[in-house]
C-alpha cells in the first residue's frame, strides 16, 4: 500500500554559531523567539541548556512564560516560548506554512503546525495535498517542502570540509534547498543530499548561494538540478560535477547521466493592472 505522503529524511549538523549577545532584552520581539513543545521529563533548566547553552539561563525562558508555576515539572505537549535567536543546537524554525501542515515533536503525537515552531532532531514535518512549508535553519539555509511531503530531522556526527553540514535523505518526493550563510562573517553551509544510492553535495559558488532541487521518483530514479552553486553527484561508482544551471538524472542503481543545461527558471512578474 502506498504511503500517502512523499517521504524525506533530513539529517543535519549545524556547528555552534556564537550568537550569544552581550546585552539581552528582557522580552524579545515575537519574531526573535520560537515555540518549543515540551517533551516528557523536560524542565526549564534542561530546555535552557538545550537551546541557550546553559541551564542557569532558565529564568530567561520563565520570563517569557510567567504562568509556569513549577519550572521542574511542565506538562508534556505544552508549547512554550523560547529565545530561539540565541540557540546554537541543530534546529530549524517553521517560517511559512500554507494550508494543512503538521509537525511531530517526538515523542508527542502529530499536531497542527504553527509558524515559529522549533524543530530538533527526531522531529517531523508533513505537508498534505496542495500544502507547503518552509523551514529556516540556524546557519541560514532554507528547505521548502511541497505538497505530500514528510520530513524528519536527525543529527549528523561529523562536519563536511570544516563547514556546517546537513544531510538530506529523500526517500520519495522533492525538496528545494537554498543554502547560504546566516551572515557574511560565518562560513557558508555545505549540504549533502541522499536519494537512495545516489549522493550529492551542494555548496555555494563565487556567484552566490547553492540552490538545488532534488527529486526521487517512486521507481527509484533520481534527479538533481543545480540552479545555483556547485554540486557533485555520486552513484553507481561514478561521480559527475554539476555546475550552476545544469542538471543530471540517475537511473535506479545506475551512474549519473552527463549534466545537461536546465531550462531557465520561471520568474513571476507583477500582475497587470485589472488582471
């Protein structure tokens, strides 16, 4: 029986970003905070250690959630505000949601996703028909999920060439990746995409960010399109370099085809007056 969702598995490692500010506002603006769903056994001290790097900073979270009576016992499933802008763990923030999108803050059951939800390892996101979601990672990379997609986040154990690494495994369906640094002072992320036996590495080039579309069909074939940056695709014992504006296809268990030029990306203009 077919699973109703396209399945993607995302494994990521984001190196500590050193974003701790010297002067911290007592009440961050809503866009500077995120929402964390409490898991069984979590305390404010543990959540502070996870997101802010120190258990002693639990009072900063408590100030954002003054109705928490006991910082050592919080009901699992409760959503609390956290100063996500200062977080350095491998995590992503749901920035844009369209129509029906759900997330699963493991081991909490699936629930309706909301903008600002923070996702950590083992959490999942799924989009239904005619729905989409955008995830913003702490290193500046973005992942856009189209309809009927399922994504899980996991931690990777190593860096790739000394830069922050994320590995995206697409079991079925499509993911659009835009990988660029969060600031000019930080290294640009390098991204590994896994589609069955095919592996691809995408990174920014001198002309800009890595913008990659990767797709895996039900029969096992894969496609990778490099709209920006440089990519390298490995499958069937062979490697090919895929430069900006090029794409390659991989048959099940086969080597990558020679890269071919992509059709120009469609650019939507402003509608004419009265349209």
